[in-house]
C-alpha cells in the first residue's frame, strides 16, 4: 500500500514546530530574566522622597517621621516596612498602622490613633482610651471633652502603653461609653466618676455637681433611667437643695434633699 505525500511531510513539520516552540520559550525566558534584572537595578536607585501620613489628630507628621527612623537616601525597595510599622507602634497613641509603597517615590502611612476616653487621676494625670490603655498626658494638645476618673489606687505604678487591669476602672469606662450611646447631653454633663475600691461608684455632673450614687452593674438600664429622670424633673429645676441622687434601686430614683 502506497503512503500518501501528506504522511511523509507530517513528521518533519512536527519537528520544525517543536524547535520553534523551544526557541520562543527561550526568548521569552530571556526577556523575563532581562526585565527582572533591569527592574532590580532600577529599584536600587529609587529613593523614598516623600512620606504622606493619614489619620492623625493627636500626633503630628514630624512625630511620625521621628518614630519611623527612616534612614536618609534609602532605597524604596530595600526598606523593611514591617520594621517601620513596629517603630510607629511604639507610641502609645497609635492603635494600628499600615505602611505601604504608594508610588515610585512615596510612602503612605495610615494611622488609627487611640482617642482619650477619660482623664485618670493617679498621683499624676494620664489619658486612657476606651480599652483602658494608658496614654501620655499632653497638656499642650487640644482640650478633650472627657470626664475624670478619680479614686484609682496606683500603688503599683502606671506606665504609658499599659492596660489598666482594674474592674473599677473598667466599670467607669463602661459608664462613659454607655452614657454617650444613651444621650449626648448625658455624656457631656458627666464631669467625674469617683471610684471607691470595689464599693459603689459615684458620678458627678458638670451642671450641678450633685453626687449620683451609681452602684455596680446594670449600666445601660441605670443610665437610661437617670437620663429620663433628669430631663423630666431636674433639667430646668432648682437643684440647690439636692444633696445626692441614688439610682441603685430598680424602677426608682431617690433624691435626698438638704435639711432646710
């Protein structure tokens, strides 16, 4: 049986096609390798010339640059971003930070700051955030509309960045957080929360200075009750003869008045 001309040509074409594939693959590999080499050399000469810092209100850009400890004339692609992040996190006001390369010569730093929730009086003055993290007291910064927490036993010492592991302080922070959720007026009228070493917590109002015996637990329920009572009976009333208010008991608010 005679073989067709097509049967004789096919093996030769397959070999030619195979050689072409190998050539194309080699050229592609050489091209990719050349691109990698050129890119690596280019990256070595790209310097970090600009730093953009976002999300700061307490810290300044200069504070952040100082924390970064960025060497001069450093290549954008030789710096360790993880180290930069750890350097910035050393500041107690920084809750979270992301550092990234955002363009050939720009570093973008995105910061989430810890916001003071209260001023803790403990021999010295300390800010603490809603998680109980101690922040340095900076009298030159903006004025914060936050209450004072007094009566804290600080015999063990306090340091910046420390978390206060104290149930009374945790109760006070819960009162502050919940008061803001219940009513902005209630939150802004709160001037002081006085701790009494595991005894009843006492609150004080900016408006009248009247002691409010808060007790322990049921924070939301008590604050809703206090807010409703205050708006209905005391908001526009003469409170000079009020000695204290007691909200420890269910479904009632006790008002003690001074002897006439």
